[in-house]
C-alpha cells in the first residue's frame, strides 16, 4: 500500500494554524505518488469491461502506431548520416 508521511514542515504548518497549506501539500504529494506508482492508470484500465476482441484490436492498433513512429525515427536518423 502506498504511504504518504507528514514531514516536519507540514507538521509546523498544522501547529501554526495553517492547516489549509499543509493539506494542500499533502494532497499534491499524494497525487504525485499515485501518479508515479501507476495505480491510477491501472484503475482507469479496469474501470470498464473490455471485450477480448476490442482489447486485441486496441493492442494491434497501438502496435501499428508504435511501428510507424519507429520507422519515422529510423528514417530521420539514417537520412542525416
């Protein structure tokens, strides 16, 4: 499980009555941790059921797009040489 701890600066903000600032920094740090860990991406991927045929079509489409991008990169790299 992802854990976000309160640091000393946030602890001081809470003691000094600036609770809103501390909550905002905690929330932004939490969002960053979730983004980096890939939890949100995985959640969105499993949010709706995707039929196997649609899943295969999406993966195939992504493979085609990636291969075209790779071909463009290679063409640019070798044409400069």
